[in-house]
C-alpha cells in the first residue's frame, strides 16, 4: 500500500513515468505520462499528469521527450504550480530534448509538464518504445517558508558532511 497526502511523516518520495503511446498536442495540454515505473509516496497521478508533493522539501525533476513530426517544433514546459521553471524544444522529425531542475516544494504544491500553447506536435511512444519520461524525487527535507529568511538554511544538507 501507499501513503496519502495526509501522511506528512513520509520522507521518501520518488516517481518515474513514461509515455507509452503517441500523443498529439496543440492546446497547451498537461502531459499525462501513463506508464508508471516508480511512485513512492503516491505523489504522481498518471491520469492528470500532475505530481503533488506529499511532503515539503527540495526536489529534482527530469524531463525527456522525443518528437515525431516533420517541419514542426516540439516545445514542452515544466511548471511548478503556475511558475514556468524550464523548457525543452526540438525541431523536425526525431528531435530529442531533455532538461533537469531543482525546485523547493511545499506540501501540496504541483509540478507538471505541459505543451507550449499554440505549438502543434506529437510525442512518440509505444508500449515497447518509451522515449518521453518525467521523473522526480525528493533530495532534502529542507523547508523554505514564505515567512522569514532562508539564508541560514543549508539546502545541501543531504550530502554527507554538508557542502
């Protein structure tokens, strides 16, 4: 069994999901990566494509994609709540792209991948050929609140011996 968002004591959080079918995009849709490889903490929802942080901390997110269109640009965006964090892009058939970002997340914050609005392209995938993936994991319990300064907090406390 997994844990729910109400289980705030859970410290291990990790997910990895892939796209196991070709997906045509044109309206800035959130990508529902449907093939679950790992979902420790049950934070990732394959129906919505959203990761909802079950606990606060510093997380790492990876995005990789494979475009199957000729003469079209693939453009994906990684978003925390409403904030654009990073993008990836590729042009023409068989373009691949990837990016990684660290983000501080509060419990209940969302992180998801969406197509750039106005771009029309297709991500390629099949059951036995998964090229587009979305992965995330918690690396630190450091919690940054909106109140007070985080200047004295060490976000690298997860490394043995600190920095």
